[in-house]
């Protein structure tokens, strides 16, 4: 049989007796005698069961660590959003644009959040330097006071986050909810149009 080693916290978490992680029997005591009474097949089965339970405990701990990391990341993101919204309130920005770096998933999907922070209507449009690689829906429209839109960005390129793709968001105060045409956008002066640049990443 394998040389026994001390038990681990994983073994305790798996509900195993204080023996080696690979299922070696204890050095002394009645358990040692009971172990020797098992057939070779039963000893092998016990070791396999112990390995499975220990693997599950390790997987559960890894999952818990990943969930904690994601939760902390989300809390940081919310804190950054709150800080940027506070600054937007103070600098009179028409829109809040979040995040400033969009993270593409493994499926090539990302989301961009726009919120009207002005006291009236704001027309917006979203353009990209890679129109052949990404699709943005909706890519334009008009937001009422306090209204939020979620733009879904998709790409068939699973490595799109490494392509240096970026997005330019334009916003302009308008008198009504009517959508601005491309020609009307072209007529606006630079002072009438606000701009935000958003980077793409993995």
C-alpha cells in the first residue's frame, strides 16, 4: 500500500478521516486493522472515492475564489461608475458612458451603457473603427431625461478584444425625441457635439 501521509484541510472538508489525501490507511489503531480487512478491490474503490471527494472540494474552493474575484471586480466597477456619474453631474456632461473599456466575452459579446444626464433630450450615435468586425445595436437614437440605453456589441471574431477595436460615442442636445439623420449630424458644429472614446478589450 501507499506510504501514509498526514491529512489535509481538504480531506476534512470532504468528510474523509484524517488519512493521506490519496486514501492511504492510518498508521495505527483499529482503522488500520479494518483497512487490512478490506479486499484489494474495496481498497481501490475507497481510494477512488476519496480522490473524487477531494477533487470536488478543490473545485468548490476554486469556484468560490472565482466568484469572490468577480464580486470584487463588480464592486469596483460600480464604484467607478458612481464616481464618474458624480463628475458628470458637476461638469454638465450630456451623457454618462460606461464602461470606458468594454470587455468582450469569450463569445465576442460586450455591452455599453449610455444615460442621459441632461435636463432635456439628447441624441446619440455610436461609431467604430472596425465596422466589418463588430455590430452595435442600437447604434443611435434619442434619449429622454434620465433615460438609459444598453448597446449590445457583437462580433464573430472570438479574439476581437485583441484587435485594437474602439468606439466613439457622440451626444448632442436636441429639442425633441426625433432621431437625428446622418445629414443633421453633419450639420452640427463641433461645439454642439460631445464625444467619448471607448476601448475594446478581452
